[in-house]
């Protein structure tokens, strides 16, 4: 019996991932997704890394300084590859420099590069570059919650959704603000390598594989309080009276208006009905109490004006996507295993 040579299968070729950057790019839009893919490589067999990673830019900076991020840190970047070169995933970062970048030659390069990619993604305001390249028309899209209205106005054929952490619409993936790029990258790894691999990466980075809730849970009160509307004094008053049984008539009286006129003008100014805005403010207050105190959920419901624990639970499931008790376990100040949050008087 002869010793025949053994022919082992070649490991699969790494998937090429390019992250597009530009001057004044948001640092975490680049570093977050890049580290997810790099960690996937670290956890894979050395002879078979799943990804080949590149950061690319139209300009590489001067004197070796790299492309300067908005945080001041220079990023080493390769020159833009030819549009016809093979590619698996193109990721477009965001940041305050995206407006200038969208007015230059980058949209044309993205439009030419995208057909060569299996999928295209944007992080945060990188969606504006995808829009300038004509890749968002007819698609569901996410971006940072503060820029959703602007994105929808600039690209009316896109269906901009303010709440999701990320959205996949066919071969185009878009994410919400900044750290949501990590969530997006983990989803891409899960699609490529399976849930077990993505979970291993998430554990190594000490992040959620799937973050509960959406970005709207972090933005409600901020958006109401910084909208520059005539109702800012009312919002400040509401924050101190959430536990009361408030009706539209009560709110109109506090605003010094008639109920009908108040409801009409309030919705025009904020985009929300008074009842919806009040519910969201109560959810925001309940989130804070759940994370920072040891008050029972029933007491939290009463203090925030929900009337009953069940009403709070239903509102939480509708707006946050998890029950109050589950939210408390995940977001408690100090994290799991830390000393309990400070007690408050009842």
C-alpha cells in the first residue's frame, strides 16, 4: 500500500472589506466596525482569517499624517482602489466632514464601486454619501437620529426610519449614530460566519450581539428640549409633573392656550401629538429610574404617571422593545454584578 499524498482543501479566500473615510470623519464610525472584523480574524484559525481589511480614502494626508478624523487623530488610509477591483463589502463612514465629501468626487466613486460589492453599508451620517451616490432610492434607511429629517428631505425617495439601530434592505445596510456601527458590523459577521462566531466577537468586545430597543429611546426628551419651539417652558413644567393625571386640557392650560389650538400648534411644532409626547417623556423618566434606583417597578410606574405596572410594561414593550425588568438588568448603573443603584425615598 503506497503512501499517496494528501491534498487538503485550500482555506477560503478572505472577504475584502473596505471602509471609506474622508477628512473630519467620525473616529468611532471607522474604529468600531474595523475592530469587529479584526476581532473576527483574531478568533479565527490563523491560516484562515475571514476578512481582508482596508481603510481607503481619496487623499492620504500630508507628511504621513493620514486622513485627519474629527477627533484630531490621523488615520492611515490606502488610495481608492479602481472601481473594477473585486470587493465583498464596502462600508462608508460618517462624520461632520460628510457634507463636504458628498459634494466632491466620492459619490461617483461609490456609485461605480458599489456594483462590484456583494453588499454596501453606511455608518451614521455615511448614509448621506450613499444618497449622493444614488443608492438609497426606494430603500428603508437609518442614520443618526438628529439627521433623519435632513436625510429624508435631501433624498425624498428614501424611506428614512428614525428608530432602528440598523436596517438591511437588500444589499444595502445602514446604521444609526456612531456606536451603532458596531451593531451593524456584528450583524454582518453573523450573516457571514453564523451566530456563534458573532457572539464570540461580541463577548470579546464586551458588547451586546443584539442591542435591545432602538435609538429613539435615547433621544425623545433631548429632541423635545432642544427643538427651539415655543413649548420648551411647557416641557420643563411637564418634567416636574409627570406623576399627575394630565390631559390635553391640563397641558393647554399650562401653555396658556385653548385645547384645540394647543393640540394643533403642538403637533406642528414637534411632530408629535401631546399625548404621544407625554408618553415618551414618561418612558424616558422611567428608564432613568429603572437604571439609577432600586425602586420597585410598580413604584416607578406610579412616579412616572403610568397609573399601573401593566400600563408601564405595555408602553415599554411598544417603545423600547423590552420589558421594564429586562431593561433594568441590562442598563442598571454599573452593569451586572455591580452594587445596586442608589435608593431613593418613596
